[in-house]
C-alpha cells in the first residue's frame, strides 16, 4: 500500500499566518504540522509516500523532508512530490497521484489532521492488514462535539453504516469521518468518474458512499480516548501544540517517525 499526504489549499481559516507559508509547514510545538500525518502513514507500515502541495510550496516541502527518510536501520521510506494548482476537493488527490499509485492500494491523510491514541498504531496497521486479507477499504468514525463541520456517518438501528453525509445542517449521528482513508486501487477510477458537488469540489464523501454501495467499506469507530484534531484553525493549532508539549513533558514523543515497524 502506498500513501498520499494532501497538503495543499490556502489555509484561509488561519489567515494571516498562512499568507506567506503553507499551513502544513506551520510549527506544532517542535515540528512542522506535516510531520504528524507523515508519522501516521509510517506507523501503518507505508514506505512509499506522495506529498501533494501547491506549486509555490513544493520546494519548501522538498527542502524539509527530502526524498528519503530512514525510519529504522535498513528501513527507509521514499518520498515523492506533486503539485495541486487549485483546491478542487480531497478526492482530486487520487487523480493527481494516479501515476504514483499505479496498481497499488492507497492510504490518504490530510496534512492538517492530528491523531494520537495508545493503540492507534495498531489501528492503522489493522486497516492495511484488513485490505490485504479481504480487500476491504477502511475509513474511521470518531465522536465529536461539532460533527456538522465534517462528513457525518449515518447508522441504522442495528449500527450498520448507511451513508456518509457531507457537512449536514442536522447530523444523523455524532460520528464524524476524520481525514484518514485506506482504499483499494478502485478509488482512482471512482474519483475520475465523480462530478463536482454544488460547491465545485470532487468530494471524498462521494467516494465513501460509492464504496458503501459496493459493500466494500469497513468503518472503524475509534475508541474513546483517541485524540483527533483538524489543525486548520488557530484554536486547534494551539490545542495540538499544547497536547504535544504536555506529552513530551511526560516523556512521550508525538509525531516521531523513528522506528515505526
């Protein structure tokens, strides 16, 4: 399985911080933001990763991360780069990354998403194993206070997933879909065939609903205690930095990509 980090966009929710630098290069305590989603993909065992960003920021990401990361002795991850001219929706990442993905399955993480949990490493590894064993793609659900800002999962009375609704005014559950997705290679064709939504974007929610219709999607509900933040606002950028600082003071490194096997 290959991985993609989508680190484009203009970061308008963080203006004026992002007027001169990519959101995903802003510091989150002791590391640039992009290092946290990078660590998540490495925790899943993914070693070929594409970073998609704006043409203006492309060389900055290359200068920060380079083309190869030594994860452990003899275990290296290879990094490629591509540009997204305009933010046309999350699902466009699969069209931009088509050549990079080739015939492989693919994981996508948004460059402003922060995850932490005692068993989270096992959770993301399980998503890769699930696909390898039975071909099921995986997305996640997590309880949050403001689900209508995200894609929201709809369940039936037996707890089965019926659909995902994008930013609904009246959410049908309190479970949002965070920005981490594990898909079969079929996702590329699905993305290419999508029509833009009313807001002019190729929606990741439409991808998820297509997989639900096909009966090929597993929705993993993240356990209580899992930390997820969309670091795209000043409040959550600060909250993430404070969380990392507190963990470091307790002796726990967050976002460290060394020796993720």
